[in-house]
C-alpha cells in the first residue's frame, strides 16, 4: 500500500469520525471535576504529611523538655519514653481508624445497599468496639513502675515499647481484615432476612382460598363440584 493510499484512508476515517462522534455536553465540567479531585488528593496528602511532621516534632520537644543534662550527658527518665509511647499508641488508634474507614465507605455501601440504615449502625458499633479494644490494650500494657531490667539496659525498654506499637498495629490489621471478610456475609444475611420478611408479609396479605386441597399423589384425578347459578323466573318450568 502506497503512502498516498494510506493517507487517503486516514483522512476518510477521520472525516467519518468527525461526522459520527458528538461532543459531550458536560465534558468540560468533568475535566474540571477531575482536576479538582486531583488537587484535593494532593492537598490531603500534604496535610497528612504536615500533621505527621508536627506530631513527631511535638514529641521530640516534649522529650527534650522532660529530660536533663547530667555531667554533659543527655539523660531521659524511663517514664518519658513510656509517656511518649502511650501518646503514639493513642494517636495511632485515633488517626488510623478514621483513615481506614474513609477508604472503606464505598465498600460498606455496596455491601449494605439493601439495608443502608443497618449499615450505618453497624459501622458505628464497629468503631465503638475498635476504640474499646485499643483502650484496653493501652491500659493492659502501660507501666507505672520501672522494671529491674530497664535499669540495667535502655534497650530492654525500647524493645518493650516497640512491641507495644507493633501489637496495636497487628490488632488493627486483624480487626480490619476480619471486618472486610465478615461484611459480605453479614450483608447477605441481612438481605436474605429482608426478602424473607417481605415474602412472609406478601403471603399474609394474599387472599386465602376457601377450598383446602389435601396433598395428592401422582395420577390422582380431582372432581370439583360447584353450585350452579340460580335460574331466573323466565327459566323456571311452567306448571
């Protein structure tokens, strides 16, 4: 195929496309909306990065303010590390829960599309359960008295505090994974119960037949006898 023929075919194809394709009326609005969404995501990421940086800086300032310098050595009491760890645990419980829930709203809406009010109540109750579990974890692992091994080595305390942070992250991951698996099952059960209630209601409101037919086997003939309509006066036999 020569270049002239190919060029002619391309021109004809583009001409057909211009005549058959119609411009979308809301194309400009959709492009602007996509640009605004991209800008909103970029602002959200910068805001999250700023909050994390401010949180880290605040903890560093708190650690420096509660510590002291002894004989040209920077000495930090054990309870300062414990306090900062507790602050980190509370921040993780408060911050990561809504962050994960923000990306799971569409998933929950698809699961509970037949019962939206039940879905909202379920999410609220799940949040309450999460915060109760996180609060109990922090209270169970907090230390009010310095253990003896912490006095000999600071690494033992750092290992304990790192295990606490890893433990709360593990609990959050397990709970959210279980929630993701359990949500479709719960939504299916709720939908089936709703359909069952609707079928029962429709059966209760349906008119009942005046004749009850006993269960019959195959090959059974049924003879139905009904009263004939009353004859009129003209149809009555004359004496």
